[in-house]
C-alpha cells in the first residue's frame, strides 16, 4: 500500500483485527510442566552447522585439531545476508564434515564438530558496551552482525539485515506470541529474563527509531505479560507498551500479528518494512541485549523439550550445537517407544530420523511423541474439493489449487497462486478430511523452485564465463594478427635494405667500369649485341690484355 493511502496507526492499540482462517488449538498438556528454564549443561560434543540462517553458509575459519574458546568466531559470514558461527564452548575441533542437521530435507550439511573440554573457557572479549545510546545505529548493527544474531522466532533471517531499512518505521513490533501451542520457550524467556528482553528492545528501538514500540503476548500468558510490565517499571521505561492478542493459531506469524494489531496487510512477496513496521522476536531482543551489553555472541538459546515421548517436559537453555539426544537425556530420557521426533511443534515441525542432529539458532522445540498421541496418519485419499482448507488458510490462499499444481509440478502456476505467500502453518493439512500432506507438497515445490533458480543462476554464470572466454580468444586472435602485420612491415623493411644493397652493388660496378675505361678498355654499349658478338669482343679484350701484360709473341 502506498504511504499516502495507508491509514494512520492507532497508537492506543486497543482494537484487535482478525485475520482470515486460523485455528483454536488445544494447549499441549505437557507444556504446563515446561516452566522454569534449566541449563542443559555442556555436551561431550558440539556439532555446529555452517548454515543456521537464511542466506549464504558461513565460511569455516578453523582446522581440525585446533583448540577453540567459548565465543570464538569459527566461521565468518559470506556476503551481507549471512551470519557468523561461534564456538559455544571451549574444546578441540575434531572434524569438519557433513553431518545430519535439523532440516525438512533430511540432507546432511557441513558442520564443525568440537570435542568439549568441560572448562568452558571464554574468549574474554572486551567489546561490551555499557551504554548503547552512545553508539550510532550503524555501530550497533555491526555489533549484532558480528555476534551472529539471527531471528530466533524460527526464520533465522540475519537480524542486522532486517533492521536496516530505507523507509521511516512507524512501529517496532516485538513478537512474544508462541509459534505453536506446544512451544513455551518464549514464555519461559519473558517470565525469567524480562529485563534482558526490555533492554534488548531498547537497543533495537535505538537502531530502528520507530514512532512506537509494542511487545505482543498471547492472552494465555499472564505471567509473562506481568513479568514484562514489572521489568518496564523497574527500568522506568514509559515508551514500550505490552499488549495481548487472542491465542488463535497462527497469530505468532509475522503477517498475522501485524494484521491483528494494526489491521494492515503486508503486500504479497513484500516485507513488513514496506508498510512501516519492523517485527522482531522476544528471543532476538534478549540476544541483542547479550551481544551489546555483555559482548556475548549467540551461543545458546532456550528450547522447549516436550511431548509424551519424554519423561519430563522442560525449557532448557541449550548451547548451540548440542545434539538433541543430550536434551532428551536432560529431560529425563525417552518415556516410551517414540513414534516420531520432531523439530518444532506439531503443526509446523518436521520429523528428523536421528537424535544426533544438533540444536541450531532457530531450534525452538524438540517434540518426542508416541503413537498414542500422534498416530501415523492414514493413507491420503483423493481431494474431494470440500474447501475446508481454504476456510482456514490465514494467508487467504487456495490450498487445494496449490496442491494440484505442486503435485503436477506446475510450478509457474503454483507461484501465480501464491505459493511463496504460504507460511507453511499446516492449518490446511490439519483440517483436510482426505489426510493429504499438503504442506509437504508446498515445501517440496519451494525447494524445487529454489533449486531450479540456483541452477539457472549457475547456468547464467557459466554463460557469462563462456562469453568472456570467446571475447578473450577474439582479443588474442586480433593481437596475433597485429603482431603478424608488424612482422610483415618489418619484412618489407628488409626488402628495402636489399634494394639499398643492390644500389650499392650497381654503384660499385659502375666504379669498376669507369676504372676499366681509365685503364684503356673501350666502353661499349652492349645492350643490342648478340651473345656471339659479346663473346668475340670479350675474346678480343682478353687478347689485348694479354699482349699488354706479356708483350706481342706473334
Ligand atoms: S481440505 Fe483436502 S479434500 Fe478438502 S479441498 Fe482441501 S485438499 Fe481437498
Ligand atoms: S500451510 Fe500454507 S496453504 Fe496451508 S493454510 Fe497455511 S498458509 Fe495456507
């Protein structure tokens, strides 16, 4: 929406708007127990993928056998949309190799494996900034970039990139709404570290310079809301508001939360900044506080470990790179034979095949479920075009159309129908009476399209290189032709030298002839004589010369 057409923000935030569709989901019974945040401890090994964010994977800076310290940068960002990776404890690098990572594709990715020493010796960086207000926003952005801060709400977009904007920002919206009903990591963070959250929000506000700043929590999080209000009072902060929103899934989605609080719609394929709003997760705010005030890079986060497959649901503060198996053990171990192990919640989570995958920056939940609570879905049936998926889609898409197109690999048509506006919330699959795994089709299609685009970019680069090679060969050919021409000119110069030598010879012959004349021989014009006449004359000359040399003997 153009700025001129945009309705002014109601800064009282008393009104709540509705987004299309959505679901009221039951809160997982185990989550109530996942309350106090405990430290998961230091695992024997840390597995740190070089790609834990949206954008280019980081470039490894360490070698096998190298000792690293807690907080040491072990992989640097490559390009602007990228983020560095830091060692989350001290130890020795024992491998740099592909390992299973938490990703819907299930494909392994390059990781740095650190054998920890249990000492947790820190790097001892002294770049902590006691008062962030003394720094310009650009310096703070650099601090966040160097600390490897990415969106902890799940997307993993580098925070510094998201905070840079060209247009004026009216609202900094801090998202404290849990992504899914089973996840309680943000709830735990706000309840136990509200001061860090508020300090982080102040830092983000100093960077973004918005007209207003709001923290949104769900209306079923009264303790977190109260903790934030207490922290605001403690810090004497008047300009940050805490508001609550109805617990309708997926209100935690960026676009849906903006809609609920402001009534504004983020344009298709656009960004919240396009409508004057920047959204950051509460976890990201707390991480920004740690990065700026304590010079701590992003080395840990809070993860909810839950499901009926673990003995004791809990919120754990976990070092990035900790294997999921270590979390399960910290949660009392597996309670029963588990049916599935998911990264994320029951709606948006994806299954992993091993508990050796590590926690990465975007891991908010580990869900271990038995066949009792989450039985294997029945085989999918044909779509009956009931339209239920359309009714619940918060992105106002036509999920069944997307299903047809993605199933038929008609990716252009799928994109026309808003495939990339799909937030993969899973509402459509949740209500589908035919049990069609709709989101799997969408994810696969997106991956295929990205892969094709990557191949196209690679082909473009190859074509550019080929054209550059042809141009180089043409240039070399031209240079050789010029060298040849130069040589020819040089050869022509040699001919001229021969002509000069011929002229010199002629001049010498002329001098000989004149000498002969002076010595008595008769100059003759021999041009018109026959060969016999020339021989006779030469014979006569020879005799005459003999006579003059030896006297007349006749
Ligand atoms: S809910 Fe399932 S069966 Fe109904 S229209 Fe959507 S995809 Fe088809
Ligand atoms: S997964 Fe995508 S298509 Fe399905 S309801 Fe969510 S946004 Fe709509």
